[in-house]
């Protein structure tokens, strides 16, 4: 059973299951809002792309908004550093409250942005700046939430409980997609393009205030001794754990890439390559995302039984074998229902990564650098390979080499396999359940001899 000491407590106590569930729900509520706000851009960009990038044509405008989406991702390492440091130095709760406030501000700004018709060339610049703010917020949200949920989760069920991070992350996507479906069927494409695309950003900002209230009641999971430890929240201390850093970087690179390929990019792929209309695509992706959400707890529970490394092996091997045939099949169907089935097959294997994305990383870093180690390392790989997924795919299509993109995914999966092979089995080497005995923690104890022995295990 996991244990933690809240601020000011004189002795450790074991949290009840109900306390764990409440903490998971409160933390994940903010995660849902953050990702809803972030993904609303992706789902509704098809309606406002040409308003900010006039004269570029549909593919060109899509590519430009995908480029802005990527720029927002490039801000994630900065967010991961800022909020990861806050998380380790001042606590997970402070970090999570700060990140949700920043996202609220970014969403309000998106709702009032002027388009090219009124602001000219200034419009895409302002759009990019606002997305940078949201990118910093989301970059900080992931690490703080992942570490908090991993720490508060019950030992032996960490995979199951931590999977709710992606339940709410994908839930944010689902709500954005569902809102797109509702607005498409009630208002129609023309009215949404005329200005109703701003409404989802207003909704997101208001929801952030509700999450702020829920998170204010959370109990801190770190100890004062951990927050005040030498090297706490220091990048230098993170780099003293090179195996953890590179393994997290490697698995995040392929994990983020395929996650965005089979979720956000699929909307544009079905429209641009499959030739389906926007409304039917929104309907299909909503169902796919709902099924993807339901897969998360089950896949997380499986990892508690077979170990995170084995779950990750299933994931990376599938991503080596499946992308080339699946993307070809998805893009060549005359039935969107059949395309949706192939997307769900891909999502099934991706869930072996997403369900444990947070905990598998948290188990590699000691508590005093866990927030920064998870958040910053994840953000670098996520921004480079996840955030660029749409842009790279659309760029290759625009250049007439769309068939190269699936092979790019395969190459990244092979590199991911190398990272997974370098992983230790969490059932023995978890810094959450076995902080002193985990091979990942050796370098923080500055024992070269012990480190060499542990690296061979």
C-alpha cells in the first residue's frame, strides 16, 4: 500500500481507497479541462484555418494551423521545466493549480482573437502567441499530474489508477470532438466558420475555474524533506539519471507520435485523404475516442499483472508492424465505418502505452526530481515528435510523398523498441514502490559500484 505524508504531518499514513479515488478524480478533472482546451484548437481549426491563413487553400491552411499546433508543442519543454521545478520544489498541488490558471487565460484569449479580415498579418502572429501560452500550460500539466496520480495511487494498482490520466486526456479530446459533432449538426459548417468556433474556448475557460476549485482540496503527496532535498527540481540532478532520461525520451517519442497520428491527425486524414465530409468524420472520431477511453483502465490493469516493460513491448512491436498497412487501409476505404474499425485496432495497441504513460515514467525518477524528470523529459520528446506529427504528415502529402510517412512511424517505433529493451522491470525497480532498491535511483546515491551492479540486473 502506498504511503505519503501531507504538509505539516508528523507521521506517515496510508490513504484509504476512497481518498485515492477522490484525489484521482480531482487531479484528473484539471487534466480533462487542460486537454479539452488544447484539443478544441485541433478539432475546430478546420473551421477557422482559412480565416487566419487567407489565400493558402485548404491543405495550405490546414498545414499552417498544424504548424501553429506544433509551435505550441515546442513550448512544452519550457512548461515542463517551469512547472516541473515548481512541482519538486513547492509541491505537486501548487504546480497543478498554477497550470490550470494559465490554461484558463489562454482559452479566453483564443475566444477573442481577431482574424486576418480585421487584423491582417497580425492575426496568425497573435494566434501563435496564444498557442505558446497554452503549450506552456499543458507542458507543465502533464508532469505534475502524472507524478501526483502515480504517487497517490495504491501500490499494486498503480497502472489501473494512473490510467485515468489518459482517460481524462482522451476525454478532453472526446469532449472537443463531441462538441464539434453537436455544433456541426445544430449550426452547420457555415455558422461555425462565421464565428461560433469561438464558443468552445469560452466553455473551456469556464470549466478551468471549476477544476481550480476541485484541485484546491487536494492533499500534497510529497514530503518537506523531499522538496528541500539537495538537487530538488534541478536539471543537473535529472541528468544524473541518464538511463531514466533516455528511456523516457525514447518511449515518449514513439508514444506521442502514434498517439497524435491515430487521434488528432486522423480527423484531417479522413477528410483530406479519405475524402469524407467533416460531419461524418467528427461522428466517427467521437466513437473511436470513446472506445479508446474505455481501453485505458483495462490496459493499465494488465500492466499491473504483467509489468510495464511487457506492456511496452506489446506496444512498440505493434507499432513496427501495423502503421504501413493500417494507414493504407484507413485512407483507401469507401466506407467510413470500416476506416473507423481500423482506427480502433490501432488505438487498442496504442493503449498499452497511453494507459501507463505517466506511471511508467514516474517509476524511473526519485521523488525530489520526479516532477521535473517526468515533465521536462516527456515535453521535449512530445514536442519534437508528437507535436510535429500532423505537420510532417501534411507536409509529405503536400509534397506528393504521403507514402513515406508510415515508414517514418516505423523507424521511430524501432528506436522506441531500443528504449523499451533498456527499461528495468517495474515490479523490482520502481522508485515509487522500492525507492532504495531501484536501479534507477542508484546514481542519486552516488554509488558507482552499486550502480554498475544494478545496471546489469
